[in-house]
C-alpha cells in the first residue's frame, strides 16, 4: 500500500502543485484503503506525508504556500499502519524538467538504495548496508547525511537497530533472517551538514544545496533481501 500510494503521488507532482495538494491526495488514498497514516500524530507530527523540496532533506511539512516550480525536486516520505504493522518508504521526484546535476543526484541516491538492499543478507553485517550507501554517494562526489538514519520497522514505526548511511564494512550487528529494516539513503549535493527550521521538523542542508531521499522497507530472508515496499 505504501508503494501504491507513493506511485499515485509521483503522478501528481508537477509545477503549480502545492505540497498540501499532495498531502490531501495521500489522505484520500489512505481512506480508500481503510488504513491509518504511520506519521500523523507520531511525536505530534500533524500530517501523513513528509514533503521535502530542493534543499529540504527530510520531514518537510506540507503547506498550501509551498508551490512546486519547474525544475524543483521533491522527496516524499510516507508510511502506513495496518493490522498491527508499519510500512515506510520514500521517493524523490522531479517537477517538470530539472537540471542535469539534480537528475544525477536523484539517480545516484536511488542507486545507493539498490546497492544497500543488495547488502542486506543473512550473515552479513549491519554496516555493510551503511558502507554500500556511503561508498556510492561519496564516490559520485556527493555526501551522505549523518544526522538521520534508517531503522528497524515492524510493530513499531521505529525499532532497533539504527541503520546509518555511513560506516565500515564488516562491522555492526550480524544480520539475521526475519529482520526488517527501513533503509533510507539521504544524499546531499554539497556538504553533509543539516539544520532544523523553526517549525521544529523540517531539516535542510546547511549549505542550501539540493538533497535527495529514497527508502524501502526490506525483509532479510534466507532467499536474499525482499523489498516489501516495491510494486
């Protein structure tokens, strides 16, 4: 359901659309399915969608005043609670035609996630996942956000362990069959530093440059990683 709703939202991103328009679409899709938002009310967050535009890294709050313009990029982080379990995923999408560097940032961040998923294998180490993200991002001339991390997910939205986007391979806890991890590379075009805006939620890059964010909920199985948030 998380994947389905994110695909609906992807199709709505265009110049002239507000981030509140996207929030309303997400709410409507939740109602259609008879399920609850994973985010709304979590630590008093007031919306079901995090909509982070351009230099906003994560936790961007939807607003009628935030209108997407041609060339913007938007990261949409979304979660569902259903039958006692949580699902969580994120995508970064272009509004119209974007600059080549913005497209490269999106493509590299998506690749970081795919390589991280490939490292989520039984018997591996937690930081094998982290290293896959860091090496791809930094090898492409970008930086990884260190202030926010991925996490375990299941009957709670955020469970142990934390899943950093940086680390040395071969270190960290041993990965076991049955674990489910929300792996979420956050990659900046410039430096890794972030700051929080006065709303108490929105994190932006310290240098004002672009940021991209992708996330999957991934089960570690004997047959290899299974991406639960992929259609």
